[in-house]
C-alpha cells in the first residue's frame, strides 16, 4: 500500500511513463475525509475511464483553506493510507493548493474525472482543455450521503 503513496514529482513521472507505453492516465482529486459511497463510486468510475488512476488528495493545510478549521476530521496520513488500500487507485499524492490546476499541468493526464456537481465549468476546466485532456463528469446519486451530510446528521442526532 505504501508504494502507492507518491510525491507529485513521482506521480508525474509515472504518468508520463504510462502514457509512453500506451496507457490512458486518469486523474481525480478530493479531500476524501470520512470515505463514503459517493467517493468510492467516483473513484471506481475514474478507474473505468482509463488504465492508470492517480488521485490528488487535498492536504490538511489545503482542507482548512477550502472547508474550515474543523476539517479535516481524518488527518492526511490516515486518508492516504485508507485510499492506498483501494484496488481501483494506482497512485496518490498530496497537494497543498485549494484546487488541482497546478498539479494537472505537471501530471498531464489524458482524462480528468470530476463529480457532476462541479459541471463542465469547474475551476480546472480551462487547464484540462489547455493540456489536451478530456474532462469527464460522473453523476452523483442524490440519495447518497456525502461527508458533509454525515457530519450534519451527527450534529443533529448527537449534539442538539
């Protein structure tokens, strides 16, 4: 499992070698705090979109910027280890930025997968187009609970 946890530089190197050997490299990204069914479905759909899946994980520093000081609930080291145990993921790495635009320029995947809630106008859309990759959106079932939904349920049931 530890061999799946990479630096960004190593992830980019592996991606380029995979592409040179004719493989389709797919990326996705997220916080993946309190792994949920929507997370798993996104990751499985991403893997099905190509041959090699690299996942960018928001670092604890990044999560605090985009969520709030109470997040993440699960520290980055544990999120990395948990995700490394998933068969669908070939490699993962941390990033400190608020979004994936910078590392997408370095990794240069063939396909970048996002949840449909972000739409074709997502923040990374221009970079995905610039590097010649395809932006693929995965439909999320509205009945499935996200991490934020689970946190709200816990607050309502146990903190009122």
